[in-house]
């Protein structure tokens, strides 16, 4: 059985992930020659070629691909072992693999990451802002922040906050709607539909003991909350937006809340975890920061 340096697993996985020696060297903070030497030694120790190198690209051989998949498991287990030990002291270690929706990520998660890295300078964060809901296990994610209503009731999730929904438009468009005092008068208005929602134009309004459901008529269908936000700022029409996205704009007069005496259904902000026997310290520390920010935002 060949004797292989554990550190070379890290070099190899990073090279495959980054697609080049240069990018891997930058990621690891070492010289390109060091990465090349470590990979050559690894192939020598294993007695097989792991990478195919050309002037334009680098890719794993068939043996290299199989070895890569095994290395990922070994490195993840090693990281979990470190986390399990560090959890006893509460000290985060390693890299936090995180995903969040684009709109909430830009407004809330990015500032939370800044606090996290300042508090734990030895940590790194691999961050994806997207409205795509990744499988946490397949994508080796530590944590997914999901906003709205969880579809999978079996998910291991923790509710860390809530958000309200506001019907908003630009001041110029609001000037045309001064007589709007009931949801039903809005059905013929110009609506911006958020295509990421199941029912982007059907809304339930509540006021005191009354509830009204209306269906708007879209002039624009956007592909997500961020795109809807840009459209409503441009004065295209009405849109229902989460409070974390538009609170500053309403306060600054860039947007106007329509029918403020009527409320729309509120939603949840959840930390969703992969199946695990324990929560790594790096995950718990970040969720604690995010939950504290949500408490402050709602106070």
C-alpha cells in the first residue's frame, strides 16, 4: 500500500475544483510550482496519472475522477472530525459552505458574513446567492437560507426570522392611485409579477375582520424578487415585495406603500441543514449571527 501525504489530497482536490494550477495556487496561497510539485509527487506515490495536462486545459483522468470522489469524502470526514472536537470549545473551523436567495442574500446575508469573518478571522466562506434550491448533500453545503414557505416538511430547518410583504410602487405611479382605498380597485392596475412564485398575481389582503383575494393583471413578469424590485423602482407598476428588500426605499421616499392598512401574508426565514448528528461550530456560529440580525431588524 503506497504511503501518501494527506496534504496532497487537498492540493489535488483544489486543482480539480479550480481547473488549473494557477487558480489552485491562488486559492491555497502558495506558489504554482508548489502545487505542480505536490501533484507530481502524488501521482508518483500512487503510481498512476490523475490529471491530463494540455496547454489550454486540465482535467482528471478516469482514475483521477474516482480518486477525487474518494478524496472529497475523506476531506469532509476530516473536517467534520475537527468540527466535532471544536464544537466542544465552540470555536469555528474550516470553510462554511452556504447558499441563500439573491435578494435576501444581498440585503442581509452578506452583512452577516462580514460580521462572521471579522469575528472568526480564521474562517472562510464559500457563498452562493441564487434562487435555485440546491440539494444540500449532493452539493456538499453546510447551510441553506430559505425565505418564504418551506415546501419540504421533512427538511431539518430552524426558523430564524419572519418577514412582512408590502404592496409598493414608485411615487410617480402612486400619484395616479390616490383613490386606491380597497384591494379590489387594484385588479386593473399595472402589476409586476414575480415569476419565481407559484401564484405571483393572486394575493390575500386582510384588514381587521375582513379578507379579500384579488388577481392582478401583469404588464411585466420578472424572473425573481431582485428583478421585480428593479422594475418597481423604475416606475413600471405595482409589486408585492418583502420588507427587508424595500424598507429603506419606503423610508427614503423612493417607493410608496399602497394600502398600508391592509396586510398580506407574512413568511418565514429558515436555516436549512443537511442530515447530520451534530451541527458544526462554524454553522452554529453563523446562524446565531443571522438570527441576532433578524431580531434587531424586527425590533
